[in-house]
C-alpha cells in the first residue's frame, strides 16, 4: 500500500547552528584550536519540520525569527524545503535564535542555545494559525519556545481531536505535567523522563513506571528514547519495544529531531505508532552517518539506497 501524504504543523523553534568540529572540549580558562567550522540551519522545531517535509509530508511552521540576516535566511531555508511559512513571524528588535554546537571525534555533541526571537512565540500567534493548524494530522512541539505556547496548543488541539506530539527537549524542570493532559504522544529521553517525574529510570521497569505515572496524569502515550537501547512505547495497557538501529556515528546532532519529525511523518502517512517508530529509528540512524543537522536528513530516494 502506498503511503498517503500527511499534513503536519510544527509549533516551535528555529536556530542557526554554529557548528565547531573539535578534537576535544577546552577546559576552564583554556584556549585550543579546532580544525573545522560550519554554519547550518537548526533548531529542534525547524529540524523536525524539515525531516517530515523531506520525507514527503506537507508541513507548516509556526515560529518566530529575528529581524536580522539569519531571520531572512531561515525563511528562505523553510521555503527551499517546501515548508509553508505563512505563520513564520519576524520580530522587530530581536535577534534570531542561534546554537553554538561542539562536535567531538566520537560524533557526540554539546549544544548551547540562545533563544532570541523564539522567546516571542505566543499563544496569540498559535490562535492566528489555528485555521491552518486545524487541517493538520499531527502537531509537533518542543521546549525551545515559552511553555505557555505548548500548554495552549495541546489544550486547543485536544479540543479538536488533533494528534499532538511533544518532544520535551531541552529538558526543563519547569514543565508542568498537569498542563499536558490530552497530549497524544510525549517523547522524552530517559534523562528528561527522570527530570520530569522525579522517578528513577535506571531499568526498563523503572522507565515503564515513570511513563505510566505520566499516563495516569492525562498523557495518552509515552515514547521513551534510550540511545543505543532503542526506544519504548508505553501505553496504559502495553509496552512496545523499538529495537536500536546500529550505525557508526559521524555526527549525532539533530538525530533526535530526525526521529521525532520522521515519526510524525510516518504516523500522518497512515502507519500505526509502533511501525512509525521503527521506521523513525531507522531514519534517525541514517542521519548520524552524516555531518550537520538538517543537511544530514535523507530524502525517500536516498533512504531507499541507504544500506547499513
Ligand atoms: O536537536 C539539535 C538542535 O538543538 C540543533 O539544531 C540546535 O539548534 C538545537 O536547537
């Protein structure tokens, strides 16, 4: 059966990634030379939007850019990736979001974010986009914009029966679970799950107990990503194991976003959640075999040719 084209709304962030490839991280007070630097488009919201769009979903973005050179470039990048920019707002007097990123030879990354204009995204701007968002099969969110935006979007989407996916990254101790009632899919990693629930996540049983704690508070399903151990889909009734896909890492930056964006794409294209997650795990793995964030995301044709 061929997949139908889904429509996805992303209510979230965009950043310009300032990526330094370094042999090691400097210590306090130390200056070292790094061999390479690259500028790229990033931000968890934008990355997820690009992954879904590149796979063939119709994607709209609700986000804020600054009134600087980076803001213009972000809008052009969305357009070049086929993303609807009708609800991308330029905020006067604000800089665009930027993210200095350091990638070590192991492929591991360290990221700082400066939110800039992303901090100006508001529930009002979500309301302005509501008529367009109403036509979406799924709405994606992350935590690089004010929490009030996520709470408002989740409550509104739940009232319309629209599937919502929240990726609670970067982790925030301020996230209020009571405001997430009605959320369809909550997708933390094990550290984010522990931060949010205050419960241990050392074993599979711990993870399931912590996820079910969230489900008891009104979240429908929890997808816990476990790095090299794959992921677990936890519902009130069952637990589905999503096996890891092993590749040699080159750059892990944006792999989590590739996972979430492609999960939304596969779900909106008609796959059930376990199947969508298995395909997303494969898509995310392919992204870590290449450098960069958005530029590491494959098209369906490249995906077909990819062999492990
Ligand atoms: O998840 C990776 C992303 O985190 C980067 O693109 C960076 O911009 C930060 O938002």
